[in-house]
């Protein structure tokens, strides 16, 4: 069964450094998302991406963040100048053009980012 | 704005018993979708069940069923015959319909509730 993959599974970085979180969505999917989950808290929407551009972003997704689909398969989230409060689990999700009526988003296993 | 509320921070159930996890929502949209996800201690998000706002019948997926009461804006998850492996965090989520907004077009982002930790006792 096709699945969303994310690398690395765990990233430790120092405050102020840049990190790139990578995702490979399901191959025929068209819509891509990043979510964040601070430890013990709910999952929060960051950004959605369609047709090679950001379609929506949350208040969390400020100039520190950027997304890119560089080669038609990977979908990346870049965090510039990381802060301690960026420590969280980051989930990538994708969905197809119309998965029946559910438009189900398939989640990757997540990348746990730890900023020290 | 959409809002999802899960009022039960934690729930306990005996193995083989049924359990209901509560979820209420608030939206002005007529068309929306409701999802339940399971998050085990390993951290991944596992899709369990979906209910569309226009679906007249409650969704069922194996041991999972969704008690959808549209007038009350509730979408409770019922797990029958609980198993030890059901112990996990459970999130209710809502998907809004695609629509134009100030920043572009929204393509169905999910808004999550706070989650309920379910513990199944042997």
C-alpha cells in the first residue's frame, strides 16, 4: 500500500541553525500539507501546497518557514534560524485529487525536531 | 472559524468493553468532513474513520463507528470490543470544504481537537 515517507525520523539541531525536513508524498497525490504537534498538544496546521504554490498558511507559518517541491517527488519544509519553541513533531500529509468523498489525508510517520 | 472540542483528556476502559470518545464541533459550513485519527506512543497518525456532513448513515469501519448527530454537532467515536492495542491518543478532526480566502484557496486543511488518551486495562 502506498505511503507517505518522511526523513529524518529525528533531527537535533542547535538554536539558530537551519533545518530541512523532507517528505515523499504518495505519487499520484496533488495536495500536500505540513502539520506540527508540540509535545503533548494537539496537531496544528502549518501550510498547504497545491499546483506548485502555497494555497494556505496558518499564523504559525511566518517568514521563518518555507516549503518547496523541488523535483516532483519530494516536498520539503525549511525552518530558518530555528528557535527552542520550534521543537515539535512535524507531519507531512498528502491527498489525491478526490479520494471518494473523504478526501482523506494520508500522514507520514513524522519528524521529531529537537532544538537545543 | 472551525473549532473542534474533545472534552475528555483521558478515558479508561476494560478490555473487550466498548468505549465512546466524545467530539463536538462548530462550523458555519454546510459541507464538511469529520475524521478520527489514532496516535500510538510511536507517534504516527493512523486514519480510523470518516463521516461526511451529508452522509445520512453513521460511518463504520470494523470495530470503529462514528455516532454522528448533526443537529448537536457531535461526532463521537465508538470503539467496540476494546483491545490492549487500542491504548493510544485519539484525535477528532474536521476538514472544511475547498474555498477561496484572502490568502488564496483553502484545500481542505484539517483542524484537530485536543485529543483523548485512551487506556485499555486487561
